[in-house]
């Protein structure tokens, strides 16, 4: 299992709720600062992270994402 933390920039209200609709996103919440929300995704392998990031980038109003992979 691989965990990805995806930072999302979007001026849209309730973007965190929209992120939860992506199947692999297990948790999301709004933040203050440079990014507006964080999505936590748990996937089977590294290759799936790109797919999740692309799904998030396709959400209306998402301007930018930055992805970090959890290292244990």
C-alpha cells in the first residue's frame, strides 16, 4: 500500500468535499495558506498515484496540485 498526500489549489468553496468523490481518496480537508485543500489517497502501487492526481486535476476549479508520497 502506498499513501499519497495531494495538495490542491482551488478558489472553489467545498473543494475538499469534491475530492472525497475520487475513489482512492480516503480523507480530505480544507486548509489555509498556499493550498486550499489536502487529499490523502491510499493506492496499491506508485503507478496509481498519477491516475489519482489526474482525476483530481480534472475536477472543475482545480488550478494546481502538488503530490507527495509517504515514505516509511
